[in-house]
C-alpha cells in the first residue's frame, strides 16, 4: 500500500506516493534528492537530520513522511537565496564552525530556528548559546567555533533586520 504525500519543500510543491513507514529523512533524501539532511543516529539523539516543519525545528528521523503531508518544510538547501548563503551558513563558514561537516546541516537548521524565535539573540552569552545547541552533537569541533558562529549569525541577522 502506498499513500500520497504532498508538501511544500524549500518553496516548491512536491507530491509522491510512498510507503506508510517511510521516514521523513528518507523521503527528503531518496524521493526528493535533498541530501543535505543527514542521517545520523536514526533515534533523534544527534540532531543531524534537523529540518523545519511548519516553522518548527524537528528531527526528521523521528517522523514518517505521511505525517508531513500538507506541511511546509525547510531544509538546509532552502536557506540561501539566489546563490547567496544565509547569514547562519555564512557565519559557520567564517567562524570555522565545522570540520567534517556531518553535523553541520542539522546545526545550521537548529541555529536558524533558534535565532528566528529568539529576540535580542545578539546579546546572548556563551552559556545561553551552548544551551540552544545542546540538542545537536558534534564529534569534531569542541563547539567553541560553533558558539562563535552562532554569535556572528545573530549579529548579522540583527544588522539585516532578519
């Protein structure tokens, strides 16, 4: 049995018939070819698969594709506009907030969601930033550069009025 899934992903409408047990990560990666969403632990622990579903940061490995039917989805591929990096993406590059890059898409999406919903994010201290990213695991960086990237992104977004 296959069920229809209709979703707006990164501003484009998609419709696919899928197995009811297909994970949202697999729908994005295999059905839509959006491989920026990484598959890590597949238990919702690592955060590599974080996306925005109807403006909320979620672990796409914990959802079935059919649960996203009728939803608006934003993945890391949808952040930049017209070939330009989003301020969060640019800040990660500038601050060297990545090494192997495996956790980066999930962290970028989690940080994006956090900064979008946090007034005066540019005034956060290191402990508040570390708390905000605590749901995303990174095995390479030691987090200091990621914290700096969050700070840079918060300032850049405030300057642009985002």
